[in-house]
């Protein structure tokens, strides 16, 4: 019989409702994405990208502690006391349905605070997320690395979940995830899926990856590339025949290369460029934008850079500034930059022109694209 530790048991067998559960239920009923609790302010929810206060009095320090501390397991309480913050998953029943939340407890200016992200109960498909058709091709690789880049709240985790679920529906493979915390819980279709949560199922990421090589995975989700160790472990898994998915905080696909290199000392950059060029299959960057389509809250603008011979050569030769031109030149290979993506969203009446111009990296290029003028620049090598 499997041994279930105290933290896992606490999560699986939900205890009596806590006072904070009322706020999570309000978030769900308002169809919000995030809940913010800050001392001196009423609870705030993010709905369709906008922050809105709930109609109730501000939270004081005493109430904040009463709301937040009962949510934590002994392990998370220890982490919170030692580091000033803790990340964990939390579950609340809303009208008989279980909803999961990714919670971060923090301290700021000596006060406790909370930010929680609502996790969708179902994993949307590509069409439901309004992702470009090229994304499906990135799910068909047998080995290598695919990174999702973007800022916090840009939908990276949802896109990866949709990609893994496409694999689950179309291939017979073993998917292994290492997450902190687990967000989407997959329902097995054709794939065998094991999901391990750091702190609950395995002590830490390093040990989880050590175990992973003995667990016969075809595809691995290794979460966020936030430090040197995580990236090196993930790239090694890609080198040894696995397909590895991960996320990274970067504003665009080309800038992701520099973001990765920034994790390492300068002396390691040449060997890293070689490893990236040889093992990276694609980098997808995205941002969420308010939609004008009825019934649709936000849609992603998506940049796709696949690693063809041109991209690999530019990376090896340290010509990262030319990667954006390479993306525009290789549109027929499924690549697209944010300008192409914004044009598509405007043409499909998913966003308005004002929104497109507000976020466009190059307003003039977008104006020309909307007029049907190709802005690709040949001769970049």
C-alpha cells in the first residue's frame, strides 16, 4: 500500500472549509484569474486582465494571518518562516466542483500577503486558446527541448498543458512532470502520465530529476527554467533522447537566448550556445491581450522560433540580434513574430487595432503588415 505523507493527506482529504475559501469561491464565480490579498486593501480579483476590488472592508494584519496561515502545511509553514514566502497548490469545492489554485504567500513591508492563480478545471485545446496552427507541430518532436517564454500571467502553463494534452490524445507515450506546485491534473487517454509535486511527492527538483532517468519517460515537463541547475538538467535530458518542455521568463523568443545565458558565467557561454543550438527545437513566446470577440476574455499573441539551420548558425556565431529577421524570413516553415501574430488577431476580429498597436514591438512594421506589405529582410547571414 502506498505511503501518503501528512502534507499529501491534508491536500487529498480537504478539511473543513476555511474562511479564505469564501474569497476563492468569489473569484471562481466572477470568472477571475487571480486573487490578491494585501493588508490595508479589500480583496482584489483580476477579471479579463483588470484588477477589481471586492465590496468589503480592507484586510488588517490580524485577519490576514487568520485567512492565510491555516492554508499552509507544516512544510510550507517552515519554508515561509525561513524564506519569507511559500508556493503551494490549494483546492476548494465550488458548487460541488473541485477548483485548484496556485498560491504564493509572501511578506512585504512586514505584512503577510497572498496572490493566487485560478487553474482551469479542464485543459483547453489549441482552438479554445486561439493558438496558431504551428503550435501542434511542436508536439510531434521525439526529443529535444521546447520552451515557452513570457512574463508572469502570460498563459505559458496553460499552453504547455494544452500541448501535453494533445500528445496525450494522439500518442502512446509516458509523460512525466515535475512541478512546484502541480497546476493542471491530466486525465490519461493514450498516454501514461505521472505527475510529481516538489515537496509532496519528492524532496526537491534535483532528486526528482535523478529519479526521472530511471522512470522511462518519453516526455518531461520540468517547470520553470529559473536557475543554472534546472537548465543544465533539462538540456541533459534533451541530449539523452527525451522531449523536454519548460517555461522561462523572457519577453520574446530571440531574447530567450540571452536570458538563458544570463543564468551562467561568461566562460560557459560558448558551450551553452552549442548545447542550445543542437538540442533546442523551438521557443514560443506569448502575451495575453484583451479580446473584442464576444464571450472571449483574452487571447494570446504568439511568437514562434523553430531551430532550423539559419537560427542555429546565428546562435553559434553569437548573432542574436539577427534572430528576429530570421523568424520573419522563415514564415513558410511555421515561424512567426509578434507582428505577424498581431496582424492575424486583428484580421480575425479577435483584438482591436488600438490594442495591437499598443503592444506592437514595431508599430511601423505592424502598419505595413496590416496593409499587406512583407517586412522580411533578406541577406541576414
